[in-house]
């Protein structure tokens, strides 16, 4: 399993909450288990206590994305380092479940955690995966969606570092909103000459009336 895969753990957990919309899907043990994706063996050990612990971990991981989004890479690194010190892992070479054409294992790196609970295990691999992504691709590859009020986390894998939204849906919504805003501005500008002209005619009429009155 590639180390980059583990960074998705962090994204899934952070996006289980949408603070600006008041939404939180992390409300049950089953919701915790869903965050493990295909790693269902580890997920089965989750308990009610992990719901609260996962929410705390989510806050810390979101802080990493927020620091990166604000361009504070030193803070992002410090926050990640603190998580990795608290939740260490042991990298191991693994070849299970994969075979090449010669029948030999397809070796890959695997993060073996030794957690005291499910949350600690998730924290270890999510933090390490996110750290790998940051060091390999740069802190500016960790982003928060610009389509307010979304603010979901995402990992930018575009070739030109141009990603600004967490999904195509948010990108479309933002583009439509920008288009409508431009149309409103254009309509407003087109009305201004008419208002200016009417104001000028009214002023001329008032001046003529005043002048006739003086005579």
C-alpha cells in the first residue's frame, strides 16, 4: 500500500464535519468504522468511546489544513509533528495480496501501527500519510474548498497546482455564482448612464424653473 493512500484517511475524517453548515456525520460507531475504508479488520475494534476521540482528532487534523490554507507551513508542520510524536508508527515492507507476472510479491511500504485503541491507530496512519503528502508535494497541496460555506479539505494532485475546490460540484457552484455576480455588475453598469442622464435632465429643469421665477 502506497504511503500516499494514507493521506486520504485525514481527508475523510476532516470532511465528516461541515462546521459552516452545522453538519456532522460522525455520530456513531458505524460512522467511525466507515472512515477506515477497506481496512475493515481494524475498524471492527471501534467502540463508543472512539466517537469522542475521533472528533478530537478531527479538530487537530483540520487545524493542519487551515494552517496550510493560510500559507503558514511552519505551523502546519509543527501540528503534524506533534501528532506523529503522539501517535507513532513502524514502517514495514509488505507484499501481501499482490503478485506480479512471475508469481513474486509486489513489494510496497506499509504503516504498521501499535495502537492502544482504534483512534490511536487511525491517527498514526492518517498523520503519517498527510506528512508524506506535505513533504513530497508541498504544503500548498493541502487545501480547503473555496466554495463557501463548504470548506471541505482536499489534497491537490493537479499538475499545475490549480485546484481550489473539493469536488466538481463545488467548482460548478462557485463558477455559476461568479457568473451571476458578473451579470449583476454588468446590468448595474448599464443602468447607471440612464440614471445619470435622468438626473441631469431633472437638474436642468430645476435650474430653468428657478431662473423663470427670478425673472
